[in-house]
């Protein structure tokens, strides 16, 4: 059951949009190795606005993800790719529907 989530808003620097998209697509194999990351989405919301939404069974799973390889790579690349630091929001999930 999903109890917690993260939403990360990312704004690409001008001309870095394709690199941000490649970074997000490249993150999928890394999160597939995280057993507590139940769902993970790389999102494009506008021409230079991106996001990540991921969901976890509990706060321990969320914290493990925040200490994982995708978060580490995100923070390492942030100064080069993003117009401002990633905005990371912790979310409590009240209801969810997943495939069975």
C-alpha cells in the first residue's frame, strides 16, 4: 500500500531540455533497483518544466530513495541542468489505485 510520495519540480535551463529528458529517462533503470519505490514517473509538464513523482509504502522507503542513486545524480547535475534548485515536496498519500 502506498502511504508516502515525493513530487520534484524541475525547471530546465534554456537549451538543456533534451539533457533533462535524457536524465529522466535514464533514471528508470536505477529506481527499478529500489524495492521500496512502488511507482516512479518522469514527467514533462511544459516546454522547460519537468517533474518526478514517486510513491512508497512508508517514510523509510521514501528516505531510502532520497539517499539513493537517482537523488545523488539529480543533485550532482542540478547546477548544470536546472535554472533553479529542484523543488522537492514530501507528500502523504490519502488514497491510491494501482494495477493488481
